[in-house]
C-alpha cells in the first residue's frame, strides 16, 4: 500500500514513545500518570490512526477505558507472567531469532551478534546503549524508544533536509528489526494476555508498527523529505 501524504514525524514519534513506556513494568506513579493523561493518549493514538487509515477507534477507546477498570497490582502480576519470570511472551528480539530465518542481514547471526549490531546502530545515530538503563538493546521498550528518537530527529531536521538521514534510519531499523519480530510478539501476547489492558495494547502495537513499516517503505521510494 502506498501512502501519499507525509505523516507528522512528531506524531509518529509520540506514539512510539507512549508504546515504549507502556511496555515497562508499571509502578504507581507511572500508571497513575497514564490514567491522568488517558484522554490525551486517546487523542494522540486516534490522530495517528486516522493519518494511517487504521480503523482502531473502538480498540483505542476500549484500551483507554481499561485503565480505569484494572488494579495496578493486577497489571504488575500480568507483566511478570507475560514478560518476566518464565514469560509466556518473551519481549526480546533475540528470542524470536531462534525460530526465524528472516534475519539475514548478518552472516552467521546469533543473539549476541545481533545485540552488538543493534548497539552499533544506536551509536551510529548518537545514542549510547547506557541511555536505556538496564534494559537490553533488543527489548521491546528499547527498540520502540529508539524509533521515537529517530522520528523526533526527523522532525527537528525537516527544514534543512537532513531528515532524509533519520527517515532512512527508521526504514532500515524497521526492516532489519521491528517488523521481523514485533507482529509475532504481539500475536503471542494477544493470545496469552488475560487482562484487556495488555490484550488491546498488543492490538494497537501490531497495527501501528505494521502500518508504519508500509509507510516508511513507500516513503523511501518517493522520498519522505
């Protein structure tokens, strides 16, 4: 599918940033912050869904409402069950490497080499892995936050045409990493999630990432900047 109009990179980046934080372990302050900003989050997600022609309004509204009908303790327990101790849905790209033959951008690839390659990609665009704290470079939160950073840089450089550098970086990172594992990750997450909060988060993530992959690919063909 070809998307003819250019989507505001700040809008795309803000959605990536929110998705990144939603995949963190939720502490009291963080979860309350989401509840307090739920209308702003709904507006942001709906704005991008419209820009990408995604029929997600009902899912977005249900996701936002789920914030009011779930206890923090239940969210924390579900996080541990899904992503942490003997996870039902591992949240690392390297896990999906084991069963994928698509990751052919490096010869003799293995999880350690893949993580090093990701770290080198981060450094190429001015981000040290330490910026992400203790999270590994291939964690879902880390990769989504990096896409936020690249989209933000694209927005910052639109006037001097350097945005091609960051648009290209997003396309490469999407093709070499996110699109190869995040849709499958979300499929497993949706299947195993007991809480609507996480089940709908998986739906939103899969749809946004998949459509953004198409958008970036078509943008590279027609030049986003």
